[in-house]
């Protein structure tokens, strides 16, 4: 499967590349900046130090929202897609018909590792596919099962992310971890499979990285991810119960103060490279 095949599939039924972008993001292709931040759930007010945000689009049909963010001389497009691989892919793939040159995916991740705390930063080095959406962008044959496949972020951009995260986290005394990720389709049903997931060597669980890494590679656009730990199953601090006020305050601090510094530094580094 390649991106040309996907877009030609839509053009076959009368769509244009402009239609693809407007339908998926609610804006014209030329309105998308070279630097894109994409998030399943967080909105720019979660990271106010990222820059001045202007809402450009709010698609009721998808739940997708798009902002333009300006920070000094750096312009970014910020996309909220909705949670889960299907929603995420609908917001990601339209970027292939725009001038987007690099993407940072931000969001939440759970962990079954006792050494990873609420609010810590995780950089996914790879993701094991546990979602069904990946099947549609992997092969022309949708019956091919890609469950268990490993997919990776863009190597040069990941090196930049790693360097900036190490530097900024050391300065801010923030804990960070290398992520070995498993991408699930369901939060509710994941708990019954924690042992099987950890047996694969995974130390974090989320819902979109497998399709994000694969989709971005399909488009030829570098993409990396940076996550905030929202819950830890094995320490009984799940999304359902157990997290303390102190846990949540630390998490908010890291998102508010540390995430914007890393994002801005990585984009600036990639632009200057």
C-alpha cells in the first residue's frame, strides 16, 4: 500500500486533493503549516506556553478541531483528532496533500511498569500493532493480519526528540522513559490482557502510535511521539481509580511547562537542520 493508492481511491469517485483536506480537517491545504502538532484529545489550552492559538476549524461530523499556533517566528498547525486509531487516522492522512513537513504526536499513555510514574514523559521507540485500523493502510489486501507488527517513528526526527528531551528533562528535573508501546483498540477490555501485553516486552499502552507511525511513513512525513503517563495499572493507579491529587498536579505541571519546551525545541532544531 502507498499513499498514492489511497488518494487515487478517493479521486476515482470524484474527489480532489483539496476536497480531501477540507473534508478531513475543515481547512484548505495551503492553510496547513510545515510544523504540525497532532493530539487525540488535548487542546492547545492544555499547553498554553506552546504559543498563541487561533481556532480555524471545528468539524461537528468528526469531532476534529484545527488551530493555528504562533510562537515568536515559529508557526504550527495543531490538530485534535478524537481518541482511537480510526479517528486519529482520519485527521492524519489529509496532511499528505498539504505542505506539512514534520509532525509531533502528543498525548496520554498508560503503563504496566512499576518504574514509570504518573506524569512522567515517555518517548515511544516503537509500537506493536494491536489495532484493526492499521490493516487498511498496510497492504492492498485488507485480509492481511498485521497484529503484532512493530512500527517505528522517523529515525532522524526521533534522534532530535531524544536529544532535546534529555536536555530539557535534566534541566527541569523531570523523569522520562523510552517507550516500548502496545497500541490497543479498547480501554475497557485491555485490563484482562495486561499480562499478555507485558509478555511482549511492552512498558506502555496507548491507542494510536502504530497507525500514526505507519500512516506518516506512508505519506513520507517524519513523525515522532511524546507522551504523558496518565495511569499505571500495576500500581493500582488506573484511569478508573487510585490516582492522587499530587499525581495529577505533577502531570499537569509537566504538560504545561515541559512539553511546550520540547516541542518548540524539536521543531526549531528540525527547521535549522
